[in-house]
C-alpha cells in the first residue's frame, strides 16, 4: 500500500520539513502520496506535485482547513486513511499536534520522531535526549509516524510530475476556533532550515549583551540566531530561538555555540550539525565533547575578534 505524507505549507508553498518527510515515506516502500489540506492552497498543491518521488497529491481545500487546526486536519486525514499503510507527519509543532489525534482515532500506537526506516514496520528513533537509539517495530495495520527532519535528506523540490486529485474538505468539527496570531518578522533564515546557526548561552549575561555579541557574528556569516534554554529562560532571547530537545531540532552545515555549556537537552537538538564550533572558557564544558573545533576563551573577546577576522 501507499504512504501518505501530511504536507506542512503556508497555502502558497511547501515548507522544507515536508521534503525530508517525503524521503522517509519513500523508504517505507510503495507509492508516496501527499495531502495538502488548507484554504486557497492550490499553489501549495502544485508545489507538492513537483516534489521528486511523489506520485499523487490530494488537495483538500475549504474554510475549515484555513488555519490548519489540528482537529480539522486530523479529521481530513482520517477521511482518507483507509487507503494507506503509513501516515507520516513532520515532527514539527503542527505535526505533533495532529498526529496523536489520528493515531488515537485509528486505535494504533504512534511511532514518534523517527530518524531511520529500517524496514516498512521497523524504525529507529532517539531516546534519552539522543543518548540512545531505540529500534521500534510496529505490528499495527496502519503506521502513524512523525519524522525528525534532520534524520533524512530532503527530497528534490522539483523534478516530479504528480497528478493532483481534489477531495472535499471536512466540515469544521467545532471543537476549536482560530482566534488570532502574532507573527514575528525576521529577515534571517528560519532556524530549522538555516545552513549556518550561531547560538548564545547564559554566559552572555543579558539580552543587551546577547544582541551586541551574537548579531554581528550572525550578520557576517549570514546565519540564523539560536539560543540555549538557559538563555531563553533568563529572558536573553525569545522562545522561538531555543535550540534543544524542548526547542527546535537543527542540523545546519555550521553550528557556532558561544557561551553554551552543552546541557544534555541542548546537545540533543544540535549534535547532528555537520560542523560544530564551541567557544567557552570552561575547559570541562560538555559542549566540547561534540565540537569539531573548540576554543577555550572568553566569548566577549573571542567573538568580536572572530567578527573582525571575518
């Protein structure tokens, strides 16, 4: 049977995490179909049809799906779930919100945050903040899965020519309502999609110092800015910059950690980065255990010097 990927999109384009999830779906065997559920989302459906490896796009368009509320998205998935052996969501806020509802309604166990497909019924996923890898085998007829994007290469966004099939949107379940949203505007790359990330920790001491030290380095490198949980909890950086097990999972080409000790939950969110550079004056800091390059120095001197050198 085929695998169904639930697309993450903004009604006009497909978000990057969907491409990684398509790769995971292809590894499950069989055809890969993509569900684009939204409002006025024809652009996203056409973009999904161009993804390499996708054989069909199912486009559900209606007001009930306009803000992709988890209850309505789950109902839309359930309306077509009988045609699939695997249903895959991105392990993002949206995917983690809808997937458990689908699994519960289908009375199956969810397989969460997979990083590898061993066989169509067997998957690997990190546990204990990434310090161990569990191999999970599911005997359920339908596998409901969330996919950690950093564990899979992204499928090519162009090159495919899938057919787009339109289905009726489900009615609004009435269990929740969209009230409003506040969108933070940022000229920098999105954290989870950035190729370079510079992150600051509690050692920066204040939000003013965080901006003063980290922003010039990010500007020089064209990087996204991240932060440790300790820095976020202290109010030095906003929540959406948090990298770690309880924040965002990232795997950029280059990750620069300044003043971050390397608590286990932070390492779980960034240790898959291709090259890790750590700057910390504590030689015993755990961050050095995963760093490719380590600089034992005062970040308030080292980072400005690095900016000048760049």
